[in-house]
C-alpha cells in the first residue's frame, strides 16, 4: 500500500536544465531525480547529505496550462568599459505551469504524515504547493490511475537524459516518461 499526499498551488515553475542556454523555455512536464530529491530534503531535513531519493516512492504531476512570462536575466560575467563594470541584461521567455497538482507516494504512514504538514516548492522558492489535509491510502495499481506525468528514474533502452544531478557531482540523470490519462486539465475538468 502507498500513502498519497496531494499538493497544489496557483502556479509553479520547473526549470528545464537547458534554460541557461535557451531564449525561450517551458516548464518541464516531469520532475527530475534531483528535483524529487530536493523536495524530499525539504520535507525530511534529517536526510541532508543523502544523494538519492529514500522516502518518496512515486510521484505524479499535472497542471491546467502553461503561461508565457518574461524574466530579465543577467549573465555572470561583467563588461568593463572605461573603468566601469556593468552586466548586460537579457529577456528570457519562460513557461510557468498554472495550477499544478503533484501527488507524492510514500511507503509508510509516518513519512506521509510528516510530509503532509509541510509545503513544497517545485524549483523556485516563490512557487509554493500546499498539501491537502487528507492522506489517501491506495495500491500501486490505483496510484497508476492518477492522471499526470511521471518520470521513472534510471537508465534503460527507453530512457533519455534529463539533466545533471547537482547532488552527485553533476552526473547525468536519465529517466523514461510515463503519461497517465489527461495530465493537462481544462477549466471544466476541475
């Protein structure tokens, strides 16, 4: 049996790992292993120092739509002209998820209860998701019926590279995408 917590919020930004090179980025429809680990470390700070996911057994992400927003960015380097240092500015168009819903699955009730008392961030500190009070119990088969995107971690014939793991010396991360039902909800499907 799995213990499921549903988190939701008005918006969330999952930064694509290519965002530093792209002029236009969209939120990923999946959580990378390092994002799930970051969420787990926020929920269970006693696990700080671990470099792999221990307690979150499954996850499922859905959302209503993606809104394109502009963000002003500065490169790391400075330009020096006439003894004045300045950093040029650029505009990045980024896609932000509207009304994301994330289901997290745990194997034991104590972990689920602790996680249900905390908010989470998908990647940026201002993009908060809050838990529902109810902790649902369901089988793995029932969890598979929840609509959404899920990245199954690990390298296999079907997997693709999803970024570099900031917790493991920037080693490449791999996974295969599973899409269940209709993960992008319309207004009438709420």
